[in-house]
C-alpha cells in the first residue's frame, strides 16, 4: 500500500480472503470475505488518503470539500466507494457475534523456556 496526504493505493496479488484481511487491518475492524470467489486476483485501488487515521482512513470517512478552483482534479473517493467502482466489491457493515478470550489475571508469573 502507498499513501500520501491526498491519496492512498491498495495493490497486490492474492485471494479475496487475503484482501479481506488487508482491508480489516486498514480499517481496524473485522472484514469477512463473502464473495465466494476462488482464485488469485491482481488488485489496485486508489482512494482518498488525506482523511487521517490508520493508513489514511478516518473513522468518519467524509469526502473532501469541493475545490473552488475549476481546474482542480476531481477528489478521490473514499475506500468504500473506490472498492465498489474500481473492483465491483461492496463493503457492508453488519453486526456479528465475535468470540473473545479475556485473561483478567495470572496466578503465577510465567518463567522463560
């Protein structure tokens, strides 16, 4: 992935499950592959990276304000819009049950091997 203040690019080669893992890391949330697509794909998505947050993605993911300069280039889409327009993939937010293991204390300090 390449990122600067105005743009970010997610690219590589892999399965849809690997793309879901990378998107999960990028968005700091769980992303599950439900495409049922098998195989290895070349991926390249350019999106607005100016928003801040992990790898250029902000929690609010709002598009930049329109420029007053008519010669200014079109603003880049957020990661969600870019995935849909460039790859035909749609990220949908859903509530799911997640198993979590919590260790609240230790009875004995572990020793080295």
